[in-house]
């Protein structure tokens, strides 16, 4: 006849198959899927052994009554159930997921126990009753610790939100504010009650359309999004901002809200723009430098190729500038160069590009130059403008300009070749008397349509 083991001894003897069943269930819990075997098993193993020890101990009627209600005298030491509750909270488990682990542990033990002993009576029935009470006690201890850790985390998180210099807020699925920290209220220059329940549209923010579109994408795809916008809030704080949108998921992996963090990047953005501007513009005249000019020329050639529209490039060299610079000094020369830049800009359209390549060399990109006579007119306007006297601190000075002109695609099919042909045309103009223009490949001013 089979000797019936007490439940405590049975748990110790069969702990491995019990844990195998337990582990199979645990892996169906979302937050447990990526946990290692040790993380899944340690708490369950130690709790089972703790329960087995408890089943072996004598228990008074009052202790049994207390345990049946989920209470047990404090011994000053943290139980494995309490360790479990704190760990599961910090691991992101929900209350339902945490309790379900105990249900599965109970089910695994009872299943193995009843399979081994279909008929239970006497001490074994008492053991089973005490086992259920011990599981209930473990649930109570675990949830109490879970709640304690959760409340502390909530307090800490609340303190972080209040102290954060970055605006942080939460939006519902309709894009309405359901939480806003102090930094948000300060940035918007609104009381929290004036923010909660409103959308960015209702608050009159200029970035609302793009923001709402990105918010809907985050909700639908359950992905994060980083964006930027330019806006001046009523508080006057900042101008350039970046923001992060992230979905808040419930225990069923459904998006229930979205959290957003703003960051003022005005100072950083302006500094970056200044660095970029200085790297791409002539520090004296403020015109695009050679680097930016070549980039613009490449883009305009690509556009001209796509649109089948011609493009004209003017290359200019100042006549007589060296004498002004040598006789009156660099300060006077710099003043003349700045005035040249202003006059050139006044001679062309806003969409055209005026650049200083260095020294006294300037270029102009004329887009959609359909008529040769139109380009010639612009060139003559430039020659006439630069022939007017320039005022320096000492006296009026007179200079002129030699202008070389080439066309895409007639004279060259690449940016580098186009610049080279315009440069060659400029030298032809200078050699033929200065203060004049010259089209590439010819020294006359033949009128006519460009094809």
C-alpha cells in the first residue's frame, strides 16, 4: 500500500515538476516573457519551501484564524512573498499579473497533489486547507509590498515631475490634456485647470496640426516620435522646441494615453544656425561663400535639368579694386566690398543667388533664364551699378566690373564646367577692355532667345 506523504514533504519532493508547470504558465504573462528562468523560478521556489516549512509548524487556533484572513504576525524579516511583490512592481507587472502568478502556483501544487492522491482526508485535508491559507497570506503580503513600492514610486515620480524644468504632460486618445506638470503651466502661462481637458488646437498653438498628426501616428503604431516646432508661448519662454511623444500602454497592450515632453532648444538651435551660417557665408559681406555657392549651383543645375529650363551664371571680377585697397587701406577696401554686395543683391531677383567666392570675385546664378537679352540686361544693370562711385571714409572711389556669362546646358553640362566657362568669359571681358560683359565663346552681345 502506498504511503501518503504529508503535503509539506510532497512539495519538497515534487518541487521540480511543480515549478515546470508554473514556469510554463508564467511565460504567458506579458511582462514575464523576457525574464530568465532564474527570475521566474526563484520567488516561486522559495515561497513553496517557505510554505512547506509553515505546514510543518504547529499553529494555534488564533494563528490559523488570522492566516485565513490574510494576516500573520510580523517577525521583522521580509518574506519571499514581499520580495516577490516589490520585484514584480518594479518589473512592470500589473496587479492582475502579480496575483495570477499565485493562482498558477496554487493550481500547479493542487493538480500534482490530487493526481498523486485522488482521495484526501484527515491530516492531508488539513494540510491542503493550510496550504490555501498560506497562499492567501502570500498574496496579501505580496500585494501589500507591491502597493507600498507603487505608492513610493508614485510619490517619487510626482516629485520628479514637479521638479522637472522640462514641460511634461499626458494626453488622452483625443489629444486632450489629462495631466500637466508645473513647467508646462509656466510655459503656457496658464493655470493647470485652464489646460486640463483642452487640446493644442483649443489652446491656439500654431504647431497643433502637425502635433496632432504625429500624436495619432504614435497612438496607432504604438511607437515613439521625436519632433520639432517653432512657437512663441504667452510666457515668452523659448522659441524653438523639440518634443518626444510616447504611448502609455495598459496591461492588455492597448494605448490608453500618450506622454509628451517638451524641451527648449532655442539657444542650441540658434548657436547651430550661427555655426552653419558662418561656415557657409562670407563673414565680411554676409553673402553665400564658395562652399554654399557650389552647393546652390549644383542644386540649380539639377532643377534646370528636371525642368528643361536654361540657367545663366555670371562671374564678376572688380576692375581697379586692388588700387583702392592698396592706396586707402583694407578698411576702405572692406567698405567697398560690402557696398558691392548690396548693389549686386539689388540688381537681381530674390530667388537668384549672389555669392562672393573670395577677394574681389563675385558670382550670380540666374534661374529660368529663358532669354539671352534678359540676362544681358541684368549684366548691364550690374555693370552700371558698380560703375557708380563708392563712398569710403576718406573719399569717393571709382571701380568697375568685368562680367563673364555662361549658360546651362549650351556652354556646360556640369556645375564645375559651368563655373569654368563663366570664369573664362570674364577673363575675355577683362582682356578686351574691362567694364564690360562677355558671353562664353564670343565677345559680342548678340541678342536672341535661348534654346
